[in-house]
C-alpha cells in the first residue's frame, strides 16, 4: 500500500510539474511568501502589490522587451517556514523559473539567499536571481551579502537612520525606550537605535533596551509598566504581527501618550486594532510613502489598487518597484534568459519611482537607496488601512536615505 | 534445615487509619502447598500485594529463602524466583496467547532487555512456550488475541503466564473465581500439575479446592492469622469455626 | 514599591484569566477523564463570536450570547464527536481534541481570515480606573477581575452548597462515584462539557480586547492552560486557582524585573569575557529574566511532575 | 492508557530471514531505487526525500505511540537536536574534520540517543498523561531555548551548512538531488529495517507487553520504566537519524524543527496512518507529505482539509489507513475480496463527487470572502466561473446533496457485501 501511495504521489507530483512546465511566452517570477497560516495577510498583500505593479507598470504599458513579453507572478506558499521555502524554491526552479521574489521574514530570506548561492555555485551555468522585497535584516547586504541577492526595501539600519532624524528634530524627546523581538532583526534594530541616537542626539538617554521572546508573550502589560515607569518620551520597536498589536495596545492602555516609533505598526489589522487610540501616537518608518501620494502617477496607481483589491491595503510601496526595475534590467540585456547579465544590469541601476522617488540599486551591496519616510497614524487619510478610516501620513521625508552608509559587504562577482 | 521459602515477620499494612494487615507472622516451607483463607475483606489480597511488592508494608518484613525483600519492587521480587497471578484477569489482551506465554519466559531465560536477539529465532523460547501452551491446554488457540479468549481460557492463560518463568514460588490469587465446577476441576488439576516440586501460596474461596490441594492452611481474619496448620487441624479448630466457618463459610457455600 | 503593587495587580488579572480557562478544563477532566486539548480553541471561538456579535449589537450582548453559543457547540461536539471516540480509550480521546484544536483554528481562519480583528473594550469601560505612580489601571481590568471573581464564587457556591455541586465535587475526588449521578450519565457529560467550554468562551470574550483576537490566540494560550492544571493537580479546582495565580505572578514579575545573568554571574565572582560576541557562553551572559519568563511555567511543570506527579494539590495520580 | 488497535505481529516461530519476510523488503528497495528514473525533476526528488525523512521520523515516533503506548507531544525535540548536531558536525567537516557524509546520520542518531537517555531518565517513569505532559513541557522548553541559545540554535534564522564539503564517497560529492536521494533512501531502508527488527526482539515484544499491561509486565521480572526508557532511547536514536537526513537534504535547521507544530504533525501522521501497524506511519507520512506539498500548491485550504481528515480519522477509523487495509485481510483469506469490488466502485463515484463538491463549496465561499477583491473569477477543477453570485455555491451544494444521497443509497449494499465477505459460508 505504501508503494502504491508513493507511486500516486510521484505521479501527481510529476503531472503537476509537467502541467506547469508547458511554458508560455511569459517571463515568470516565483513569489515565495506565506499565503496560508498566521502571516498569510502579509503574503497576500505583497502578492497583490506585485500583481498590480506588474499589470499597471509593465504589462499594460508594454514596458517589457517592447511589449514582446509579459511578467507573470507565480505564487508559492512557503507557510513562512524555511524548509517549505526551500522546497518551493526547488519546485519553482523545476518549473523553469529563474527569478525568485521573497520578503516576509528575514529568517526565510537568510535560508533562501544561502540556498540560491549554493545552487548557483553548484550550477554556474544555470543561475537563479533572488529579489528580496521586504526582508530587512542588515546582514543580508552586509556580512551575508552575495551577488545574486537584491534588496528593494530599505534595511533596518537605513530605516533607523531616518527614524532617528525624526527623533533628533524633536526637542521634547529626552528619554527613549527601545524594545524588540529577541532575534536577529530585533537585535539589529536595537543596535542601530543606540548607534544613531548616540551620534545624532548624545543628550538622549536610552532608558530601556530590551528584547522579548518572539511570538510567545501573551500579555505585554508588564513591559508597558516598565516603559511608563521609565519615564520614556518615545518608544522604538521593530515588532511585527501579533507582537506589535500586543505591545502597542498594552503601552497605550497603560497611559502612554507619546510617540511609538515602529517598523511595522500599520495594516494587516494593526491599524484597526489601535484605532482612535493610536492616532498621533503610532509612527511608522518605511520606504516611500502612500499618504499623500508623492506623485500624480502614484495617486492613480494606488487608487487603482484599492479598486482592484478593496479588501487589501497598499502597505509596502517599495514592492511596486521590483517589477519595473527588473523589466528595465531585462530590457537592457535584451532577453530574460541570461540571468547573470540581468543581475549585472540591476547592479547600480537608477530608477525614478512613482512611490519612492529617486531610487538606486547600490552596486557595492545590492541595497536599494530610496526615499524613506516617517509616517504617523492619522484619521481621515486618503488611503486608509484596514478600512478603519485612518492611514499613515508622511511626516518626515528623507530622500536617498543613507546614501553614503557604509557596508561590510565584500561582493564576489562571477 | 534451610530457610523457609516465604517468611513473613510481623507484617503490618495500614491505609490511612485503617490497619488492614496487623502483624502477620507466617512461614512457608519449600515445596509446601499453602492456602490462605478468610472472609471477604480479611486482607488476603493485600497480603499477596505485600509479599509481591505491589505495596510496601508499613512495618515488618518479607523474606524469600531467608533473603530480605521488604519494600523491593515487583520486578525485583519476581527476579528472586517468585511469580503471581491475579484475582482479576491480568493478561496482555492485544497480544496473542503464544506471545503472552513468551513474555512470561523472556526474563528468566536470560533475554532480559536484549535488542540483539531476534525473538522468532530463539528456538529454546519457542519450544518452551509451546510446551507450556500444551500444558495449559491452549495450543489450539495459540494465535488468537488473548483478549478474545473465553473467560476460563483467560484464567488458564493467567496461570500459564505465571508459571512460565519457572519461578519456584508461585502465588495464585483466586484462580478458580467465577468458574463452573467442571472448569474448576480442570484448573485444579492444572495447578497441581504445574506446581510440582514448587512452593505454592494460594488464596481461594472454594473450600473444596483448598482442602483438596493444600498441605497447610492459614486462616486470615481482620488482618491477623488466627490459625495455620494442616487441613485437618484447621477443619477441627474451634477458633476458626467461631471466627470464620460459623458465619462466612455457610454464606459462601450458598 | 508602586510598580510592585501595579505588577501584583497585573499578575492577578493574568492569573484570574488563566483560572477561568483552567476551571472549565478541570471540570471537564475531573468528570469525564478527558484532557481537552482544544480548550483554548473554545476560548478563541468565544472571542470571535463576541467580536461578530459586537459588530451588530455591541459588546455587552456579545458577553452574554457568545459563551452560550460556544457552550452549545461544545455540547454538540461532545454528543456527536467525543462520545463516539470515548469507547476507543483515553489516548484517542486526547488525540481527538488535539485534532479538534487544529480544525477550529483552520475554521476560524476560513470565516474570519488571518488578520487580527479590531475588538476593543466597550466605551463604557474605556477609561483609567485609577493610576499608581503614573501607571494607569484600566477600568476594563477591574471589570475582568470582577467577572473572574464572580465566576469563581459562583462555582464555589454551586460546588459546596447545592446538591448537584456536591455530587460533582465527590466526582472530582472519586471518579468512580460519577455513577452516583444517576442513570443519565451521558447527559451529564454533555452538560459538563458544554458548561466547561462556555466558561472558556466567556474567558475569550473578556480577554479578547486585551490580548487580541487573532487565529493564533488559542495556540498561544493552549499549552499554558495544560501546564497550569497539571501543576495545580489534575482535577483540583483549588489547585487550578493556586497554579493560575502562581503562573500569572511568575510571568508578570519575571518580565517586570530586568535581572540579567551578567549581574548574577558577576556577583558570584565571574568576570565577563571581553570578546563576548565570540565567546561560546555568550548566550549565558546575555540572558535576562524577561527572556526566561515564558519558559518558566514549563520548567515549573517539569519540576513538579518529577517531584510530585500528582501536582501541587492533586490527590490522585493519572 | 493503551492503544486499542491490535498488533499485527502474530508470527511466533518464523525465522528471521524467511522468504515471505524478505520479499517485501527487497521489493521496496528495488522500487525506491528505480523511482528516480521515473521522476527526474529535483522537486519531485525533494518531495520524495522529504517523504523518506518523514517516514523515518514517523516510524521512530511509532516506537513510542504504537509499540510502547507512550503519547508524546514533544518528539520533534530528538529529531531537531539530532539535526542541529549533525549540521554543526557538517560545518566542522567544512573546517577540516574528516567524515564522509553518509556517516553523518550516525552522529545525529547518537545525539538523539543521548538526549533521549537524559530526558527519558525522568519522563519514562510513568506512562499515560504524566508522560504526555512532560513531553509537552520538555518540547516547549527546548523550542523556547532555541531562540535564547543563539550560539547553538542560531536563533530565528537557524543554522545552515553545506553538505558538499566532505570527502567524496566513491567519487560522489552529493551535489545533485539524485545523489542525496540515494543516500536518503539507503538510510531509510536501513533505519526502517532496524526498527522493524527491533519490534521483534525481546525488548520490542516486552515494550508491547508494557503498553498493554504495565503492571503485569512488572510481575514478570521487567521494570516498566526501564522497558519504556530503552524504547525511548531507541526511538530517540532514529529520530536523530531522521534529523540528520533533514540536515543533509535541506542544509538548514531552524526553530521550526523543534516546535510543537512539528511534534503535533508527527502525531497526526502516525495516527492517520495507523499506530497499531508497522506500515501505518509509512502510509501516514506519504499521505501527509502529499497533502501538504501537492494539495498545498492547489489550495490555501489544505490545512483545513487535513484537519477534517484527521478528526474524521479519529472518529471513524481510529486504526488509521493501515487498519482499513488490514480489515480486508479476512475477506482476502476467504477469497471473497472480489465480492467487495462492485459495491466499492459503485460507492466510489458518488463518494468522490460528494467530497469534491463539498470541497468546492468551501473553496467558492473562501474565494468569495478572501479572494482578491473585485476579482471573482475562479478556477476550480479546470472550470472557470464567477464566484461572486450564489449560483456557483448553489450548484455545488446541489451536486453534493445528490451525490451524498446516492452514497447513502449504496451503503446498505456495502454493508451486506461486507458481512458476506467476512463469513466463510455464503449468505443469501
């Protein structure tokens, strides 16, 4: 019986592979992110932004190889598991896809970038390119950088640079409390906060700097008590998902009414959960801006997004850059099969984005340099989040943020 | 003379405030067939559980062949050559009859916790198990699951498992409980058969069985041994009559 | 000192919340011998139903209706699911409730999606009841304490003063006496399961606005509830209360005080290695008490089980 | 607490290497060796590798649940720890330690064994609920430690390695999935055979005895604790082997390898397959991997279906798929299996239709609710339609109702055929 099942399994798998492998003349991008499970919203939203940008910015204008080719997004559900991601990467490669996009979770990105590097080392004639649209662990473009990885989001350090600009400009802030999840990204945020604050406002005292177990804290009240007790004038946190909601609600519930600077304190139900209480308190640092739309094209683009995807939010603007930038690189090479040439074409590319302004893919570490904004939760914003009647409005805008930042990356090029 | 097979010295057991066994002294010689009788609730099963290590005594001692085994665990006592059966059938219901017997053999045949022997290949074990199956008359049910056997067959199997390991002291707890007369006769024959040259301690309500089988009888009443002697003496004892036969035996006979 | 007081109160709230879950679980376990792995899932269902109801009629009716629906669902699951599995034995029962937990989580995602839902406390309780040294204590938490205490007292009253309660209590200590409940044991089981799950549902309604309503909320609390009743002693209501409060305070105080391993290690005479980031023991040196907070209950459970398998106040073994 | 299902091992006097025992193993080996010629893509090989690893893991789990009557909620710990040690050793190989890759699973197994020995020393004292709860506690504890002890577990991103850095074995460097497949399959066969043989050793049989009746075993000279402990250690060893195979295949170990979800799914796999049978976990692993990877590609609701299947399994066929198959042993022995074919085929068509249409209802409702907004175009079973209105749901519901009705009509016939097939004499 087990043999029979195994056979059925393999037959099914093979049929599946054969079915999709009947390739069309489309250039396919594998989108490997969580589409089920607790982080499915993140993945679903990202996929929607990709699909929208592929349609509006590449396919409909005929911007790819003079309209001879089109992009197609092929979603793969990685269930936010590293193992599952590697399997999906394998499936995608078997289907002939050589362009991989992923972003949710730096842990997965780390696994993927290593797997891609390994694959390319073992198969130098058939490389794969990895477009990272939102995993922001700085290590990916520093110690762990590699030629085939490109990051389109501003990394944690760059975001912190912009964030601390905002803090530095606010003389009311004298004490800051830094709190984050206990893993690589949380630690990176904490380290960056310390570094930049010391540099920009040595007078600011960091009254708390702590990490809490990721996804394990049921009740953030004790943390909130510590924060209020410390007399902090602002909180900085890299928390996301349930940890962001829990922390935010607890801190505000404990009577804290000063700014809470976040990396991921909006959309995916978070804005709705904070509601009125978070207005004017919750700040978000991110690449590009949504409110107000930075350009007329962006206005149109985002409006169209909300028409096409009324249940979703336009959350991470920089994701809309991936498809057009990739298209530009492919146009430069003239075909979509020479992945190595495409990677070289992406290196150092300059691009005028409708959402992130002047945008550069830095050659030295494959980190995108773009506009980074600090946004505040505001009622009545034009593009709202979670249908809550409020959205994130840009307050501080830093163009070409951290353009001159250092990197420890030693890029080895093939 | 060598030490008695089982010796109990001033054995006591209390559960909370209730003193169930209050100072039992008993000696059972090697090769003796010894029966314990007494009214319900006299503490017979508790006495068994104390001897076999199921309960630890509150005070006093248990000796096997002169060796102190007080407070040892059941498996440690079993390894010293004592094996018991249970009043409520206690077999391995999801294993075959053959395997039930085999489980009883493994330790004493030296296989212990072995994971380097293939059990199916150990012909000595198989042969011996088959022999015991024949002895308890269950060869034909060899591959049935023990849980599916008839009650009497399960009782026989219970005895088979108990004697399989070749222990020289056998304790049987009401082996004939709930059996018809013909079945009882078979079991008694079986018991006589398998306990040849062994020390037997048996609890039984069926007086016919007791007087038929036992060399000596102890009468346990309220946790005390009031008489311990040959069947004839016990039968004649006024004490026993008063405390036990007078009231309970008639009741039992119904 | 003020902060200490605040933490005592917060830990008390956490503990009581935990107790609301544990009391239902204990009730079910004592009467039916079933360790309901899906108990926290009913808690989650309570929160989701209350959210849905609150969209239409507001928080207060949700508080009443949601636990009722959860209880009915629980009773139905007992009648048509658990009872069927019961005859296979305890392990399949445990596995059934484990599967139920998975299924409920998936079902919740099917209906409500995967995001956190905006379920907030009622406006009437959305103010700070009092403040201790700048730390606001929300009125809602006072309400939580009141409800939890109310439940505890009601339960205590029913168990000690009413006939059915006495029988239940007897059954808690001596499972065999469940038979004394009369001939309709299945009906009693169904009701017990319904009431137990309804209590979990009520806990969900109350905890929803504070701890958030999202598909992972059951998983987050699921194993902790188990740990609590195991520590307290399976089948002991008082044990459940004591263990809940211990864990509530343990977790609150562990997060509240930043004791670090570095302080302890330096205090007992070790010196911190200079190249800490390259040191094999770096994690030991950087360990803090808040980091350890979430694993303390598990540690406590293992210690209790090894030293006293029947739990702190349990009077029977598994 | 005992498992109700029956042990299939009835052979008592058969020799170790009888023909009837060897044939299935030889056939399995041949089949596994030939598979890559049929399925050549790397992803098919990856899925098969994953299946093989899951099989080893599930078999090791069943040494506890099925063979020893121990319900564990934390078995991932031993697989995970074995895997983490394996990957650290792999990294040491990269730094110059000499160890051919095929021997790595031994290392992982050894560490699985060591941890099982340590943890088993206190957890196996009791079976039942206490054991289950300790396993849960230890599982959560180690999973939580994985984020705290970053040096060893690598925190959230885990530890990765490179399997190709060891000395080549007969010229193979394990660069391709195919080479890894053969390595995995050889270990699968070896591990499965060893676990099978273990169940036929004295300790293996006594583990069954302790599962059935721990007290009786004590009165036969066996310490129930030691028996469980030994089984636990053996199980830990093979879990560690599975972990090393995971390390070799995926070259990364993360917290996920240790957590409750992994422990829970291996319980699910073993139970669905049939804990009372040696082949049960194998069937479970194959079915589960298929559902997860293949079904997961087609629908977001795969986990919901899996949950339904699991609960239905516990309720209606608690001896699992293997149990369902074993039920047919008697009709087969009586030579009456053919009596069942016709009613089975008769019920299969409406049954499959009803399952598909019920799934369709769920899919359409889900699409309606959570699909990309405005975009109500939906593809299901190769049909494109609009999920916006109620027509599609209604149609699916009607089909489901009709096919369920048909199923209910055929059921009595099946019942009769079943009775008939299970009795030696013919019945009218």
